């Protein structure tokens, strides 16, 4: 159900720029399929009706709300793009949307693509493994697929996890626990690696992501079964359990996609 309080601009083309990936993805690197191209996607992995709350936030790109998920777009939050709403999803609140609302969409395939990507990522064999990451950590990847397994938590303050390497290095970071980032720093790429070649996949159920406004998380964050209160700068964000974006968060589409997703306009 769409609240009449939501502010929409006149219908326009999608604000998301769909561009080819800069480098061919290696075998094993998960594809987001129909979910690619969204800056924020409320997945509702559990199917029980989960909420995502935007407070004083900016989403630079398109947003999607899957079946049974609910997004509350509070003022003065702004989505600089279009909103795609599944027939059984909810989108409400006085926040602004600069693009258009496309209601009664069939987002089932896109949702399943995102969940499949998360499951595929979780099943990859790691070539870098950590119990926890609690301080500045740089991982020098090689050309092709690099898989990092964090069996516990990423919990750093004024420090970063940096994935660096040549331009054709791709990274998947599987995190079994929670992510907590304080102060400056965050999770980011270095060297010649584009942000679109990083997937951070939170594999646990009931775990959280908490980050402060001074942090940055680049790449695409998959959290089908987690909740949390992230702030600061975020790349593409595919959301699962109850999430509230901290005031001042900026979500910007950082992926790449060669074709639009399966949207019924």
C-alpha cells in the first residue's frame, strides 16, 4: 500500500545508469541477475513481512520492495530514482522520491536472484580465512576470483578492511557474524579494483550491521537474514531482516549491469 503522503516527481526514465561491467566476471562470481541495478532492495528473505526504515537518508539510484517487505520513507529522506513495488509489498511515508513509482510489479525473480547470489557466495571455497577482523587489514588479491571467509565478526574502529589488486581482481567477503564499524575507515577496495567487483555477503541469521556516519562500505552488501542500523556511505544494499538506516546515510548504486531487470512497467 502506498501512502498518499509520499512525494513523487513527474514520471521519468530510471535514474539508475545501467553500464557494462568494466571487466568480465570470472567463473564463480555471483550474478545478481534481475536484482542488479538497484541501489536498495528490500528482499524480505523470510517471507514474514520485514521492515526497512529510511530516516534522514539519501538513496542515489532505484529502490525495490519485494513481496511482504515494507519500506517506510521518512522525511526528509530522498530516493533519487524510481521505486518498484511488488503487488504484495508496502511503501509509505512522507519522504521524497525524485522519480516514479511503479506499483504491482512482479519482483519474485529479482528477489530470488539476489537470494541465490547470496547462497552461491556462501558456498564458495575461501582462499583467505580469518576468525575475526579487528584492526587494519589489507588483502592483496590476484586476477580472477578471491574469496575471503570471516568466521566471526568484522569489528573495527578508525580502521579498514581493504581489498586490493589488479583491475581484474574480484572479491567475495563472506561474514558469518556481525559487522560493526566505528570512526573513520570501513570496507573498501584499493588498487585498480572497481567497486562493482566487491560483494560483501552476511551469511548468518539474526546478526547485525552497525556503522557510523564516518564510515564507508563499498561494493554490494547482501544481508538476506540480518538487520541493523548502518550509516555513512554505502554501495548497493540488498536488505533482509529489519533495517533502519541511520540518519545521514548515503546509499549509491555502485554495481554494473548490461540490461534492465525484469520489471513490468
